[in-house]
C-alpha cells in the first residue's frame, strides 16, 4: 500500500514515515499542494496525510483530492495546527483529525483503525499483470486488444491497432477457468498513451460479477503465495549465511 504525505515539516515527516513503515505502508512525500494534487490526479493512493495549516493551499488540495475520480474512498488524515477547524477539515473530506505536535501513539491508533479500509482500497485498485485477449465495441466498430493488467475497478488494454477507442465501450473477454466464462461490462476510457488505454468499469453484468471476483481472488492468492515463498527463501538464505 502507498500513501501520500503533503508537508514541509521535518518532525511530521519523521513521525508519519516511522508509523506508516511499521505497518508496511509506503510513503510518497510532496512539499507543495500543486505537486500533491498532480500526483493524486494521475494515480490512486490508499491514504493521504495532509498538513492543512503549514502548507499553503493544503486544505483546498484535500478537497480536490477527495473529489477526484480515483481517490474518493481513500483514507485521509488531516493534521491541524490552530488555523483550520475540525469541522472544516471534515467537510473538506478528512476521515481522521490530529493536531500538532502529532503523538506517534495517536497516529498509530488511527492507522490501525484505518488499515482495513486502506487494504480494501488497495485490493480494489491493485493491478494484476495478465495477458488475455479482449474485444471492445464502441459506436459501430469492434476492435480486439490485449489486457495488460486488471483490477477490481478496471483494466489496461494495448495492441488494438489504429482504431480510436474513446468514451464508453462494451468489453468482453473469457475468464480463465476449467470452463471458460465470458466476462461482459460497460467501461469508460479514463486515460490513454501511445501504446495503451485505461478503462474504468461502469457496470459489470450481474451474472459475471461473482466469477470475476473469484478470479481476482485467485490472482491475489497466487501473488501472496509467490511473495510468501520468496520471503521464505530470502529468510532461509540469510539464516544460512549467518551460520
């Protein structure tokens, strides 16, 4: 998981970095509101820590981040220092409020509460790398592409030729299984570059949802198994070297 810390306060940076790293939450740090909003505008983050009173424009940045497409449900910690009221921070979108100086025990207790929601958001946006054929239909054309990665909320597609794919599309691909089942959904194009497009699901066909969620669950289980095996191998190697 990854969170964004908006601050130029070295003491706040130290306590947040220590607390978050203890729970295996990575940290992106920005010192100005504009760069924080730019980062939040182009990617999902599982949590935010916003230094509302000691960074110019931070409270406005909080509201902008909260209203963005990718971070509506992310956990937001607002850090106050006597200027912004608790009610104003909550209205802007904060889930947790802490005052400076931030006690590490209080931040840890808030983070313990927030962690299940952050993990849920992480799973919803985590992209599993795959290689499957997909059909996209829009207007009066149908094109074939390759899925690069997939998450609960959408997917990225490449190799679909010169046809322009934009707006709302209908997608279909076969879920890998003993008996292949077609996955069908409506999606919208939310980003594009020279090689790929990003799609966000708008509506998944009801008879496909359970199978899709089961497939994602199997991908996550495979990933956890690989990570566990890698961790065990690393630990064994370190133990062997220490003898």
